[in-house]
C-alpha cells in the first residue's frame, strides 16, 4: 500500500468514526436533553441535538470530498451486497386464498362489530365521519358543483375542507347509501373492510419478500389487527392503511425491474391513499422515500430507467390528486396552520411505545389515563416486538436494511416537534404544518414492524425445517402474538333516525338551523356537535353549528351566547348568525337550564314554537325565528343551495 493510499484510508476511517460519534451524541442529547463531559474549563457540553447532526453532516461531506472511495455507502453495500434479496411473484390465487383465511380471523377479532353493524366506540368522531359519508353521497346526487360546501358553519364557504376529507370511502359508500343502506352500517362496513384488506396487502408484501406463505399469513394478521389501529378506531381516516403495504410492494417491484407501468402503479396507489386520507397519504410518501433511500444505501443501484419510473409515479399521482388538493390549498388561507404547541403536544415520546391503548383486551386495564388521549398509546405488543427483532438482527440483506431504515424514520417522525428532524421539515414543508398529530406515524411504524415480523417468522421457519418440536413452538409463538393483539371493543349504536322534532322543518332542504346549546371548540364539542351533524344526515338542512379540525372565530362568541341565555346581548349575538330555525336540546343543556332558556324564548318577539318531541335524553323543541322582527338582523341570510 502506497503512503498516499494509507493516508486516504486513515482519513476515511477517521471521518467515518467522527461522523458516527457525532450522530451517537446527537441521539444521546435528544433522548437525555443534553450531555456533558469533563468539568470546569475542560468541560464539553451541549443541549442542541440539531447542532450535532449538522456537524456530523459537515464532517461526512468533508470526508467524502477528501476521500471519495470507499464511501459510507460502499461500506454498507459491501456489508449487504453478498446477501441481496429478490422479490418473488405472488400467485393470483393466493390473494383470494389469503382473503379466505383472514375472514374467520376478522370475524373472531371483530365479533362485537360484526353482530352490531353500525356500532361505534363513541358518539364523537364516528358520527362526524358518518356525516362526511352522507355529505359526499348527497352532494354527488344533488349538487356536485357545490361539493366543497359542507353546509356547516353557515355561511362560511368550503367548510367540507376544514378537516381530513375521506373522499375515497365516501365514493365507495355512496352507491349503498343511495340504495337505502343506513349510513352507520356503511361506515362500519368500511372499518371492517379496512382491517381485512390490511391483512391481505401485508400478506402480499411479506409473501413477495420471503417466498413463504406462513410468515406472510402471520404478518398479515399482525398488521390487520395492529394495536394502534384500535387506538384510532374512532377515525375512519386511519383505517385505510391497507394501501401502504401495497404501495411498498409495488415500489420494490419497480425498483427491481423499473418501468413506466410499474411507476404508474405506485403513483395510483399513493393517489388512492391521499384520497382516503391526506394524513395517511403524506405519511405514505415519507415511508416510500425511506424505502427508496435505504434501497440505494444498501448498494442497489438507482439507474436512469428509475427516473422514468419515478416520473410516471409522480405524474399519475399528481394528475389524480391535484384537483382534490387544490381545494385544500384554497381553504388553507382560511384554516391557516396548526399551532406549534398543539403539534408538540400530539407528538409521541419514546416512552409512548410502551404505553398500551385502552381497547386492548390484555393490556387495556393498564392503559395510563392522562392528557395524551389514545393518540399516543403506541405499545405494539411483546410478541410482535420479539418477532420483529428476530427478523432485523439476522445477517443484513437489502430487505433488512430497508425495513430497519423505514422503521427508524417512522419512529423518528412520530416524535413530532420534540426531535430536530421533524422540526426542520415542519419549518420548511408547508404541508406538515396542517397536520396536528405526528404520533399517527405510529401506523407507518406498524407497516415496518409487521414486515419485520414476517422476516423474523421466515427466519425461524427455515431454521426449524425438519425439527417438528421447534416448528410447533414457532407456531405457538406466532399464535400467541396474534392473540395478544385482540381488542376489547365496547360499542354503542347511534340513533337509527333523527329526533321527531325535525319533522316540522320545511321539505326544501334549504333551511338554516341553529342547534342549542353550542358547546364551542374544546373537549365538550366532541360529544355534542357530531350529534348535530349526524342528525343532519336525516333532515338534510344547513347548520350554523359545525364540527371540524378548525373553527371560525365567531364560533366561540356563539358558544358564549348559547351559555349566557337569557341575556339580551347573548340573544343579539345569536340573531347576528341569522338562523331561520332554532332547535333546543334538554339533553345537552340540563333540565334546569333548558327550562330557563325555553321560558325566555317564549317571551321573545318573532320566535314561534313549532313543535316538541321526547327523546331518550329529554325534550327537544324547534322554533322559527322571524328575521324581520325588530331587534333582529336587518336582512335574512342568503338561502343555501339544496
């Protein structure tokens, strides 16, 4: 070895070592809020993980400018290059056979949901999602040109875009709603379908990765009933993650054998994920980027033909989602960005991955009760973590590098603004500023964990070949891991029809209705406003009330007025919203306040009692408000479209 080559080798080794040391210090600083070495004038300390990461990147860049080969990528490629992994084709018949295998498992896991079609875990977000499905069906049938007019928060525009719109589920449910299927049944059918298809798509990914059926079945069951899915059971948006394993599988096929058609397939699935949920669509893009980067770092080449594949994927995706996302961009001027404090609150901590959710049959009683809510209960289960570790600690291959890299990126992203990486992208990527709950990256973590489980079971399955006792033990561990994920669903039925008090409203679907009380933004709104929207799926009129990820500024004033009645200033504030009809609910006011409010309305000029009805929660009353009466607003509100 020449002196020049020897010095290059020393510089490369020193640069690589320093890069690793600084990255390790950055992780230590992030997890333990800083580090300190030495004392007095000899002390070295920092609390900035971001600075250490930047210094590591700088060292890495300088090292590669001085010594280009062997690069860090070359080292990793040499580590895994002799053990590259190729995908196998998944026979068409196995898709159907896997579906048949997973149906009985789904019936067992979700039996409470099967015997109670339409049952929901609570009367909050599920009722809001039902309103979303009903709105999509109604608008497509009667007023497609006014699709983004949510008919809530009247007279605000584009209110349908103030939350994550589940467009694809709405399109799937619309024909059944038109045929008379109750919207609650359509909603829970989509939930069941999401679980079942998640099993099938993860089966395909692991079957293609390992070439074995049994590990693919285990991974499919693990992902289809992943514990964090049930922490998100009230959110229809989060149940469409069956598209994620499918997109990863298609991406791997496109990376192995690039081409425009395979790229277009990836773009199509990503677009469908965006149309199911913009949250999940954005998270899927992060996952696919991590997969492609890890593929390249493991030594696999990205050739010019991959540029055609990538262009096809991006082009198809943009063509399909651009018209849809343009509405969100328009609404962003009104909705604005999520407050940093809110995003920070809903980012996970590493300790949250040991926090079980309350829907777990085996760990639910141990779920901590705190301000995190279910968004941050990310514990995947003991068996799942053991099997996943078994798959990742094996001799490194391209696939283990890809899975490990994707898992680390997903866990890091779930930490939200408490880590430097997410904070950097939050500052410079406008799309991230619209997402409230980084902890939902836990669903992406589930994709890579289930994939790792498949690799782990495949490893154990091959090692136990010809050893019956060991194979029986492997099967027992797999079954225990699946059973460990079993949820305990406590469901309740939403009303199968709205209160009879709405029957006195006109039949033209154009009335402007205010429901009282108005809880206002906050925790109480979760239990009240979605019920108003659910009732609107029956009576079809426009609401001044609303429920969303965003509330207009005047809604807080309206909530104050609702609670301050019979104060005259409060009544004037209500009239400024120009309601044509007011519906009063004893259930939400309470008996005493309800009697006080209705007694006040009985003495108001221009307010006419049209009807009353008894419900399980008490009495409801509906009043007509004459907008021409002195003391009310000078002109009625413009009539909403039908």
